[in-house]
C-alpha cells in the first residue's frame, strides 16, 4: 500500500518535471538579463570572462556574502572539532611513513598544483575559473601533501593570517571604491586598462586574488581540522 | 555520459561498502564536470572537479576512517 502510494506520487512528480522542462527550449534562455550581461559585460567591467564580470562586477556584494558563509562554516567546524580535544589524552600512534615514491611525487607535484591554482585565480578575469576554483585547487594541493607526506602540517597561524588579511583586502577595496568613486560599495575606482591584458578590469583581479587566497586557506584549514581529528 | 552518471549514482546508493559508494559519487562529480565542459561552462566544470570530486571525496573518506567502513 505504502509502496504503491509512493510510486504513484513519484510518477506524478516525474511527469510534472518532464512536462515543465520540455516546454523550455534547450539552449535559448527565456530571460533577457543574460543577454544584457553577454552584450555589455566587457564594456561595463573590462573583464573578458563574462562569469567573472557577473560574480565580481555586477554582484560583488553577494560574493562577499558567499565568502562570509564559507568563513562561518570553517570557523564552526573548527570550533566543533577542537572543543573536546584538549581534554583527551594525547595518544599519538606512530604512523607508518609513506613510501619514498609517493612522498617524493607529492613533494614534486605540490608546487605545480599551487602554481596552477594561483594561475586560475590571478587570470580569473581573462580565462575560465576564478577565486573559488583556484582556492579549491590550492586546498587540494595541501590535501595531497597531507595524504602523501603524513608528517607535514601547515602552520595554523599562517592560514588564519592569510584568511584574515585577504578578507580585509576585499572589504577595504570595497570601501575605497565607495569613498573614491562614490557610487556604491565595491565600485570600480581603478582604470579599466586594455581588454585582454593581465592588468585590466580595475579592481576585479585584486578582489579575485583576495578571494582565492581566502577560500584556499579556509578549505585548507577545514581539511587540517578533519585530518587531525581523524588521527 | 548521462547513462554512466546515472548508473554510478544508483550504484552509490546500493553499495554496502561505503568506500565504494564514495568513489562512485566521486565518479558522478567527474562525469558531471565533463558534461559541464561539453555544455561550454568551464567555470562550473572547474569548481565541480576540484570541490565535488577531490575535496568532498576526501571529507567522506576521512569520515569513513573515523566511523565504520561497512553499512549494517
């Protein structure tokens, strides 16, 4: 009875979803807002990557909110995982050291992945990718080192410092835009430069570098907390 | 591609070995990122590949190491 009822309900929901989705033509968005961004994103913000011009140009304040959500999540995780820990007796089992090939490979790949992550967020306004993606790539480089070379740990004070300083850079850039250009929070106060060069698009590269460092250090802190908890 | 993704997702639901289930869900993320590239959304593809396939898998594996590997 119950199974039949749930199957009927599932069928109804499935038919509804299929019917409503099939009435939307694939690949041609019904809204006009997207067309505006595609047409005038370059001239408005100077960034060739439209996604970046939306994320850090048109809705930069929302991005600040997103970064804050991630920050609060990382802080909360750290708070939960470190409360009961101080009381526990520290029983450190000696971990089996990783093999030479694995640890050497990790040590060799680590700077390359870091470089790629930095490339992704520094060139966020020119090529696909940006602060969040670059930060995640950097965090995955640290994850690889944590898994491959067991003993290596980051210094927590450095991660926290990077996080705080890059968050400050974001907010200070926004406030400077408010003070100098005077229209709204995070308004562009630097020259837009020539299209398609590294130093273009005004404050977008600065903000994206700050976001990249912030996201990278936050996710690295999360991984650090989890791995230390699991040992 | 979508059929592969669906079969990986369904097998992730039914695996009793949680480690295999996590690897299957990692496969779902990887295939999703390939689909995003095919649909010309490289930004989302990068985010999906690095967060969905690498970091989430690592978090799940750490959680499994802390708890138990097999579902009861």
